[in-house]
């Protein structure tokens, strides 16, 4: 069992003992998504694959929050935000905006990118370096701004 998956399982047990229904619901949701991926792919996930599942859940929550906000459903926004806080606790420390900008500038300089044709190459370079540590949507917007 991966270390991250073990930590999530231990947190589920703690939430059960503490009778923290909101945390328990979120942790069970994470474990359910991990289990679903394992069953679908017929493998046991390692830490990197578990992190990918968690990143997907973070992105889903952010999209849901945006859509619920646009629809004026503050009750659902609050639920999603509470889940997002718990899910984010399993993500690695996020880089500051300055660190992300610096990494994008360095990648552009190192690769010699000068047009939007190079965006895929830059995203590939940066995904390996910053995956899980920064919002890839933000990175994409920064690259577009700098190359256009």
C-alpha cells in the first residue's frame, strides 16, 4: 500500500473515532475514487497515481465551486469548499505565484521558446517539475501571456 493511501486510510479511522462526519465523508470519497481507479485499471496505485487521483478531485471541486457560484447556490458552494480543504490537505505544498512565474520564465529561457508553437513543449517540461505543486491552468495562462 502506498504511503499516501495509508495516510488517508489512517485519517479515515481518526475521523470515525472523532465522529467528524464532514471529514469522514471527504476522506471516504477520496478512498472511493482511489479504489475505483484501482479496480478499473486492475492495479494497486502508487503514491504518484494516488496524487493524480487527488489532483483530479481538486480540479473537480474547483469547477463545481465556480459553477455553483454562477448559479447562486451558496449552500452547495460551502459544501464543496469544505471538501476542497480536506482534499487539499493531501496535496504537496503549493508554490507561490512568484515561484511559478520564475519557473515559467526559466523554462521559456531554457527551451528558447518564442511562439505559441512551443506551448506544448513548455507545458511538458513544466508538468514534470510542477505537477501537484502548482495549478496547471495558471501555468498555461502564464505561458500564453508570455508567448503571445
